[in-house]
C-alpha cells in the first residue's frame, strides 16, 4: 500500500526527531494518512506490518480493532493517539483523545473515547457480563521520567459511536494485622487487635513501578487467571509511590469469578515459567519490536 510507505517516512520523523514541534507535526500527518488508508475498501483486513510502533489489537469476534501509538514530549512525558475501527462495510472510526493530563491520579470511574486515559494497547480478552460482551484491554504507559504504568480496563462500545472505558469489576480484599501496643511501666503488652479486612472495588487495575523495571502481565485462558509481578516498595513502607516499586520475584493475580476479577494475593507459576513482558517499539529504533502475545 502506497499510503503505508508514506506513513513509514512520517513515522521515522515523529519518533526520532529532536524537535518537539516537528514530532507533533509529523504525528498529525501520520494520523491523517492512517484515516486515509482506512478509507480504502476492505482496509479492515490490512495489517500495517511495516509500522511496528503502531500497536493493533482485535478481539476474538473481530467486531473492531484498536490502533494506538505514542510520542515523547520535551518534559519526558508521553502523549498517546488512537482510534477504533469498527468492522463495517463503510468506514466507521471512533477517535481516542488523550486527556491523561487532566487526571491527577488514575481515574476510578467510567470515561469515554473523548477523555481517554491514554495507553499503548497490546492485548485484549473478552468476557460476558450481563449477557453483554465486555472487552478487557491490557495497556502500557511509559508515563514519565521516573515510573512506568500498566493498566487493565474494561471497554465496550455504544451505538457504534462511543467507546466507554472503566467498570467497577476489579475486587481487591486485603487484611491488615495491627500489632499489639508495647507495654508501659512494666505492664503486659496489650492484646492484639483483630485483623482489619478491607474490600475495595476498582474501575481499572493499575500497576505503577520504577522506570525500566521488567514488570509483566499475562493471561492464562485455561485457568481464567491474570498473573503479574508483585512490586513492593523498596523501602518496605510507601506503597503509594510508584517509582520506588520493583518486582521481587513473586506473583499476584486476578481470577475471573462470578462476572468479576477477584484479586489473588499470591500465585505460583509453573516451574521455569515466567511472565513475558511487553514494551512498545523503542522510540529511536523502530526496527525492533517484541513478538506479540498469542
């Protein structure tokens, strides 16, 4: 496809040029070319294999596919671009607009394609919830100079025009042990308090961790289980600071149970099995791309 060759040239520009304005200009031109390419008859079958930095995912029912990519900005944050192409006779696109700058923390509510959180999506799995297909997207966000993020979020499409992201479907129950208070003036220590059990519901599942750490998320279809690296803080205390979290060689999980993902504190992987990792194509070397998960 001739348009794809033009996209290759523009892609090299917006990925590697040192001038941010040139990168942004190249991005706008790249998006226009992508839309033009998708207007071609039977474009839904076209794979764009020569563009490794354009991530493409499609569910098992082939009802749509999602394109996403990213560019780096001068402040070492990332802007994401994306579109959903519906599998229709005539072109039908739903643009994804990155509004991540407007969220001080990861939003725990439903958003749409018009205020998208932004990520490079690399895997999709489908579940039925209330007899309706819900698509769970695995996304990667290089975030900033200190930390990377990975997301799992639900998505569904309404009226062929609006994509919605985020559903209260991730359940995490934790138990906090309260140690006995130390003794005073020779008295015996206080009796231990009963453990505090807390259950929280999340609209999207988030992993934030130290920049460059090898953190992976994997789905085992036979067990209906998502596994990922456990990433405790290096100081053992500050659980809410992402850039000090690193994997420790153990794994957590999410088990699909009664139309919800239920958090599993510890998951043992099979001998010699490791979670494969996804990272987008390097920004300054678009020739290399890790193999896609099957």
